């Protein structure tokens, strides 16, 4: 009788342990689930990079490539700007076309749907161009530098900073006049 009781107890404990292990395996984890970059039968899960995310909010220039490493570029007071934008989301891209052509592309496309970014500043320098845009819906600012690639003047780098806090200095202007008028009580 003791042998049957012990065998039954071991069998019962085994069933409980197997059931508990399966329950633990089926519990959802708190890990981020990777998204797919392409839908279809051969989709491969990949993480959604910041460069990929920001590209959903920007027009795509000709031959755009997402770069994973930051671009070092020459710009007056750039270290100060980088410090002020340290909390921003950054994206780095390579585009086909000379700097002036790529800059003109972004300046023409950013204010139009589906992007609807209001240009608040546009600075052209020997080093390149920076456009500053404000989005009414998301309440965010986008700083978009376009500079020539040093080794190939027929290609450009596009450097993007997306932030809720605009920087001081040459790149900061007030929100578009519409907001200034509301603040002054001139519009209802």
C-alpha cells in the first residue's frame, strides 16, 4: 500500500510540475516585441531603429539610406547645439544628390501633407543648410541639417533631431505666427 501511495504521489507531483512549467512558458514577457520591416511570407523580425522611426515622419530623398552611426559635420557652434539637443531623437541618412538639391527637396516637401511641418527657420551656410520645423499635431520641432558628403559632392548627409524643446541661438524662432496671435488673444 505504501508503494502505491508513494508512486501515486510522485506521479501527481510530476503532473503538477509539468503543468506549472507550461503555464510559465505561456506567460507573456515584458520584452519589446520586434516589428517586421517587410510584410510577407518571408518577413524577418527586426528591431525598429530610431532612424527608421524618424523616417516615418520625413519625406524620403532619392536613394535614402539609414545610417546607424552619428555623422560628424562642420557647423558653427555645433557642440553647443548638440548639447542643447542632447534629449532629442536623432536620425542620420545618406541621400543621392548634391547638397543644395537635397536641401531644396526637403524644404519643398516638409510643409506638405502628410508631413505638415511648419518651417520656422531656414539657414544656408557654406557648410550646408539647416531647416527648423514645427509640427502642430505632435508639438515637436525637427532640426534638419543637409550637408555635402566630403568624399562625394553628388551625395548628401541628412541629420535630423526631433525634440519637444527648441534650442536657443540662430536656429530658434518662435512658433509660427498663428500661435503668437493666440497667445496675444487676437484669435479665438
